């Protein structure tokens, strides 16, 4: 498969944990933006980068999922845990990147109208400054965070590079006439699967616990559970640690049906 050539490759084969740790630090700066002490920020950064070694891989990725999916509703966890991708640090041409989404909804409609092109959106922004100052007051430089690379992946279905973290940084770069931006870029180079976080299985468990548990419901939950197992590389482990200890006979039966390979 041919991919767009980067302007420059800065580092090959960057580990997903390195990228995820930058994401966590970037988000912590946003969450605790009222704390401006540079020494405290550095202590937070060092602690984040040591988190996996200190608390283990499972808890590390649970934290990434909690911030990426629970708080920000981003694809960061799903893509960085997907073994299909190889990650490089690159200098990318902004013209090759596709805009994803912004809130509020009115701005997302403008992005769609601009063909998800950063430079067409930048032209629209300059022509409608009053609107954006009212509805997007956060579209401003943040020097303490703007040096971080954005996150991009090659979407095989749409055959284009899609941004999945760093919309504000890339949009501002386009508005100010910049042609390139530093990015972690994921390329699908093998068959692989992503992980499912424990909280999704916990929610699945609570849904079934509060259901009627009749035969039709059992079959429906079994189908959904098997699809989770099919799509996720750690799903059997999560199901057996999160679902198996249920005491109810119906719940134990569901767990067994889901992880039974004969029915897949």
C-alpha cells in the first residue's frame, strides 16, 4: 500500500506508549491549566512517563482510555492499542491532512462545507472572525502545549491521512499560513486488533444484570459479546476477569457462551 510521503521523517517506529504518554501530559495541562508552576508541570510529566513501569501496563492503558474515551471522546486509545499500526514521528504537509470535527455543531457543519480542508477552513475563519470569536473562543495559541506533535493515522477505507488529536494546533497553523506540522503518524502495515478497556465490559455487565435475562436477551448479549471478542485482542482476558466472578447462574452462563470458541 502506498502512503503520502512525509516532508521529513524524524523518528521511525515510535512506541505507542511514548505517544500515549505525550497525550496524557498534554491533556493534564489542559485539565489543570490553572496550575502554571513549571516545576510542578515537570514533576507531573515525569510521573506520567513512569506510570506504566510503576503501576503496570493494564492500569496505564486504563488511564489512557479514561481520558481519551471517557473525558475527551477521542480515538487515541483505540488507535494506539491497535497492533495494525506502525508509528513514525514526521514533519507532515498540512495539505495532506483531513480535518475531523470541532464543537459546536455549527462549526462542524462549516468544516464539512469546506471539504474538511484546513486551508479552506482557514479562509472561512479569516472572513468570519466575529462568528469564531463568539463560538470558538478557545481557538487560541497555547504556548505550553503547542510544541507537541499532533496525531494522524492513515484511514485505509477513505485512503487519506486523518487527524485524530490536535485539531486546534493544526487549524491555527493553517490560519497562520504554515505549510507543515510535526505529527505522530500511524500506518497500517499488518493485520492487528485494538484493545477493549475494562469499563466497556463493566457497562456491558451492568446492562445484562439489569435486563430481563430471557432467551432473546441472552442471545442478543451473546452476539454482542462475541463481536467484542472478535474485534479486540484482550477481550477474553477482560471478560474472564470482569465477568466470570458473577455469582448469578445466568451471568456465568453468558460468560461461558461468549468466550466459547465453538460458537464464534
